[in-house]
């Protein structure tokens, strides 16, 4: 291993220290994908999990290219989902992650590909990154996962 | 005749001490019940708040009117307007006017800067205008004119007590009525100005993001924020 490669790997590992995502995934879900792109600055990360009834849980970390704050992203997201995509907002709530960072949660109903679904999204502004937790499922099975996912959001770090 | 001569000289001799009233006739009391008998209200109007938005502890003797006009691009004008108003109220402000896309509030001058610092958090500021108008000279002038008018009013009341000539009484009463009108007008101006100094005006016009695109089909396009296009039920299909 050349010195340059070693430095690169060390940098990647160090970067992962601030970019990795962790969420205590509810036991009904099976993690099907989990990765961290330590070479992106700041690092990007992603966790995807699926339940037996095909409810899908996803945690993402996006680079904030615009330096927006939580209120702004919350409004922008709601605007996009409601005004552009036709979602119906059902409820909203304030959340906190494992480090006490404030987040905003919204739950919507939407018909997608002819199927009535519900969708939860919770957004956190973590400085240079925007962290998003999502849950989607058919409307009839969504509620059975809701409480567990909301509890899991509190473990996000 | 001497009384009428004195009446003509009144505006110029406001500093002279009025003769002590020996009696209190009803006609004098009738006019005294007008402007000069409301010291508390007048004092409140004259107590022009002196505030420096950059320094709450400033002991400046200047009277400054602060105003700001903003235009902000937001995802939802209605929600942003509500949040702006709510924050203004927490700073001690109050609503002046509101429409679908514009909200105008007045906040204590000491909180003016704090409210302006809050605005960028609502969205993208596309236009801003902040003005500070020094009205110290106007306030001083109004106070002097008010003081002079009150002194004249007091002196006329004294003169009214001393005469029994009907013609002179009518002339004095006419002048007293004019002075009361002037005093009330000056008090109103001073109160209005003190209000403007004490409470800064902040007006914000909110523009919806979707209104910045041309036509509704464009509004159905992807978000300008790429990460938003990667969330939602649709993105789980990818």
C-alpha cells in the first residue's frame, strides 16, 4: 500500500466518524442496504430496511449545498410534497434525535401507482448535512409500524 | 381695549407669568376643561421613547424612526407570514396590516434588529430596505409649540376672568377655542411621532416559490433542491 493510498483510507475512516448514520431499526424491519460514501465531503450515508408487509424504511444524509435551516427545509419539503406532488398532510410533530437535535416530522396520505399509501418523513438540519428518515407503506399497514419508527427516530445519530 | 391689545400680544409673550386668578368663573372653567386639563395624557404623548436598535443601553437623546421593507422567497407564503407574525409578537410587537402575501408589524425599537435577524430564516431574502429617520428636530419643535400654546391658553383663561365686556369676552373665547384646537392637533402629532419612534415598522412581502416559475406546468417540475427530489414515495421505486 502506497503512502498516498494509506492517507486516503485514513481520511475516509476519519470522515466516516462524522458522516455515518445510525438508527436502531425496528425489529419488524430487515436492513437491505446500508452504505456510507466517505469520499463525499461531507460524507453521505444511507440505510434502507423493509418489513415483511413491504413497508419501507429509509434513512438518508444529504449534503446541504444551500446552508438552509430546519424551518426552511421543513417548509420547502412540505411545499414540494403538497403543492407539487399532491400529497395530503395528515399530521406533523416535533422530534429529537439521539443527540437532542431538533427535527420536524410530517405524515401524509398519497395515492401512488394506484395504491393508497401513507408516508412519514422526518427532517433534521445537522449543519452541513440534511438527515431524513422516511417510512412508506400501504395505508392499511402503515399505522402498525408508525409508533416503532417514531421511537427509532429518537435513536438517530 | 387693553384686553384686546393683550390678546394680540399673546403669542409673543408666552414667557410672562400670568396674573393669579382671584376667582374661578364658570366660563373659564368651561375652556379649562379642554386641552390644558389633561396633563397625564399629554405627558404620555410627550414621553418619546429613545431607542437605539444596536444598543439597548444607549443613552442617546436622539429620536429615530426605524423602518424596514423586505421581500422573501418562501415555499409557503401563508405559513411564513404566520411564523413572522408569531415571532414579532414574541418580541413584543403587534400586527399593523396583513394580506395574503404581505405582513406588516410594529415592534419595540429595541427589538427591531432582532426581528430583522430572524427574517433570513424564513426563506431567501430577495430585497431589503432599512431606513433610520432622525426626527429629533421635529419632536423638539412640536414640544416648543405645544408649550407655547398651553402657556397662551393659561394666560387667556386669566384674562377671561378679568373682563366683563361682552365683546372682549367673545374675542377671548374665540381665541381660546382656536388654541384648544391647536393644542389637540400638536398633541396628536407628538403622540403619533412618539409611537413611530417607540415602535419600528417592519413590512415583509412573501413570494411563493411556485409563483416564481412561469405557468403551472413549470410548477409541477422537480424541486430546485436536489435532495428533495430524492425523497418521497416515488423515490422508493428507484
